[in-house]
């Protein structure tokens, strides 16, 4: 795939705009955050990868045609979390990204009517990407992918067609043959038939051990549970084959707690998080709590988008499209249940994607419709302090690569 060299015309909006905003609104560090920073090791710069919806299309929920060209490669500034542009790897609709455990290769979806997944090698010296290969998913609008912790398999979810795929990863990092393609069935029974008229595969991932695989289906109000055969790459239904989510909820994404005993499912259509006790041996879920991701006085239209857990396991964050915010929760250490801390504006519109850097220092919220990424420093008590704004077209997913 074609690689773009950034011209000065492209470079100024990315760097100059962020610098200008930082100059007029740098924020002031609180005493406790400064003390925390003094006690922790110096944060190292990383290469950062941003997935997008590309030109000339308009992103789902978008307000204008995208100007993005593919995957945007940046270098993180460890002092404020800002991003310096390095490369644009041109490829259509790489809306979601994933890296292998060794950080040698990056994978992207190609969210199109004829969906696909693509592989790239990462230059460890400068973070730049080189296209390796692309494979069709035999699914429509492939919207999510993840890599098994062993690095042997790549998983993908195709939203419109409602199917989940497994690919073998070859020794050179390229995407090999498809080993399974699970077609889900059923539909939700909630008040939004336009969104739940059929199965809609929105996410696929494993737990920390990598043997159990989970497919989140927005249309069918459930999380499929499979056991992966490591020799064949086939998904076998678990003894408990799925976890049901309340009818009409529209589950979108989920995350596992580092304690391996709790799972959190974010439901897009009702903007709520469901907390489960998780049995990692049986891969079974027991409902514990459902809590809203919106302020109680909010009356507008909203859809929830992304869910992330802080590396410490103490905090959980979700994004709201409509309220245009990050919802902040404290995780109760004994029960895993959630308590609302508050909400933080994302300084933009339609925060589809959001991620936390591996050190737990910065949170990045990608505002799809205002072409910017808001960077926040995570405070010791979990709240967010605005740091800087990075301008880049139609950002969706943010992933963290090797140290720079």
C-alpha cells in the first residue's frame, strides 16, 4: 500500500494546531499529580498508530466527508502526551487496529462492504509501517480485530454480516489462511429494530489466557463464548455458549479486569456498563451490576462507544457520542462493581475510540467528527486533566507500539 510523506500543509494542522492550543491552555499540575510523577519512572516515548475512516467516504455518524488517507503514525511526547506525525500508510478504512505481542507487526481492519484485514511490519527504529498483505474476511464491514496473546491467530468481527473470523498468523507476520468463520444468528428484541434486525458482530477478543474467545453481538444482545482449538484454529462452542445481555441493550465492546475475575460489557444503545463475575476456567459470566454511563440529568441522544480499564485495575473509562464525554468509574477492589467518579468533556464531537497508554499516564479520546484527539493526564484518583489537543482527520482507534 502507498505511504504518504507529510507535506508542510498537512504538518501544520497536526503539530501547529496542537501547539497553539497547548500554549493558550496548558493546564496547571496539581500537587498530588506532580508528587505521583516524581515517584514514578520517567515515561518513555512510544510510536502511536491511529486508525481512521478514509476519503472520500463519510464515517458512520459522521458530519462531513473524511479527508483521512489511512493509518497515521505518530511519536508520543512523554511530557504532555502530544503526538508528532511521522507517516501516513494509505489503505482504505483501517478503522480498528491491533498489534502482535512482540510489537513487530500491526494489523488493521478494512471496514468496507467486502471486508478485509491487513498486515504491516513495524520498523523498530522509526515506527513506520510497511504493507505485508491483505486477506478478505468473507464478511461485510469488518469493524474489529484482535491478536491472540500467543501471536498465533488473528480474530476479526464483521458487523453488517454478523460473522466472526479466525486467521492463522504466519511466521513472517503475514495473515495466513482463514481457519474458521462463525456466522451468528438471532436478533435483539429492543425498541430499535433498525439496529437489531439481525446479528451484528461488533468485537472479538480473548481473555488474558488466550484460550477462550468472545464475540460481542450488538444485534443479538449477547456475548458468544468459544474455546479455541490451538492446533486447528477452530472455534468450538463453550459449555456455556453465550452470556445474555439485557434485551435492547446492544452490546458493543467488552474488557476484562486484570484480576481475571471480572468482565465489563459496554452496551451502545442504552449507554450502560454491565459488570459480570467471570470464571476463567469455565468461561462463564454471572451478572453483578448494570450502571449508566450518562449523567442522570442528561436528556439528549447518545450512543456509547469504547471501554477501557486502567492498567492498575482501579478505574474504568467509557466514551459517549452525543454527550461527547468520557465517563469515569472507580472499580471497587473486592467486588469489581463500579462507582461513578464523573464525566470529562472530550473537547470535540463523537468520541468513537479511546485508549490508555500502557504506562497508565495518558488517556486519548478520538473525536471522529471534529478531526482531533484530546489527550488527558490521568490523575491519581482517576479523574482526567486536559493536556493537549492533536489535529488529525477522522480519528477512530488509537494503539500503542514500540518505544521510540
